[in-house]
């Protein structure tokens, strides 16, 4: 399946921003499961690509002059192999056993993981865990914030894809299974979920397998991967800092569709 992506993000500020820096993980790379046909970023100024510690393509946009808005665009086409269920990569998976502030498993999460998996540490066990978390944490936009932890979302029984993913990572790592956060895009006919998406990958039998808790999917047939990391902060598409500016309004528009359905405007 070839997917066409259009992702536009606009930041507007109440006052002038004196300076800002944006870390952009908005560019996918080739893998066993996806091949980038074309991709381009539209930024206020040219920025050179580099690799971050997790192998993600990173652009660092620095604006030293005063500004009242920032417009960031990404678009391209990527071929997805719907038959490939796992991906092999060089490097050790052991760093992805580390907990972070957002993915610490408290007693409730640790007990929940054991209840679902018992002594099993295979894909079937993690699918059961995924489905149980989907039932336990109701998808509810606005119920959590960017800095909500896995334990907080689990206790509140509500969250979004970021919270579902953090809870899965917390559980998997508590079981001794390396797991990582994935940001990217999802093609779905269900308009209730944003096309910009997050899911988890766990290391099993020498490969990375996907677990999309929000949609209950263990096969990434329509998932386009942008970046991976220990949690949201490592892999989110856009993350930045600024001096000044006062209040901020962010508007994001994402379109993900099979190429045959996309018409140029």
C-alpha cells in the first residue's frame, strides 16, 4: 500500500518570540517494512538532516530573530509492505528496557501486566496485554496532557494513543521485554482517531513487533513509522523551546490516504 502524507503544523503566539528552537522528527526512513518514495519538509529556513541517538532522522530548526508564528510542513509518499509483521534492525534492544518518568510501572501496572501474561513472554501474551489495556484505558481526547504518566492514565482509566503506548511500554518493560515508543501516521477510515499516531514495538525472537493499543492492531498494515524512542519525548514529531511569545496556539492538519485517493489541489 502506498500512502500519501500531508502534515502541516502552525504555531501562533500572542507576543513576539525572541528566539526558538524546534526538534523535528518528521522524516521517515527506509526499513524492511516501508520504502520512502518521496519526502520533503517546508520550513522557514533550510535545515540539514542528522541522526539522533535512536537512528531517527532529526532536523533542528533554530530561529534567532523575533517572530510571531512558525509554519512547518511535511509531505510525501511511502510504500508500506502489509505482509511484513516484524522488522529486524542492528543494535541491541536492551536500552529499551529502561523506564522513564512517563513509563514507570507502579504497583497497579506491574500487577496488571502479570495478570494478563503470567509467565508467558511471547507475542500472544503481548496481544492479550494490548487488548486488555485497550479495554481498561478508554480513548478520550482531552483526558490527559503531554506530561501525563502511564500510571496516571491507567489510574484515570482514560487517555489517548500516547497514554495507551506509555502504559504498554511500562507493562512490557516490567515483564523484562524491551519495548519502544513509535510515532508516525495511520491510515484509517475511522475519523474519531487522528491520522498522526503513536504505538509500541516490542522485541521478541530477534525482531521488533508492533502493538497498536488504541486500535487493537498487532499488524502494522497501515502504519507509517517516523521515529522511535523510550517515550513520547524521544519520538514526538515536533518538540521545541522558546523565549518570550506569551500564549501559544497550535493548529495541526494531517491527511493520510492511499495514493489513488489523493488529488492534488
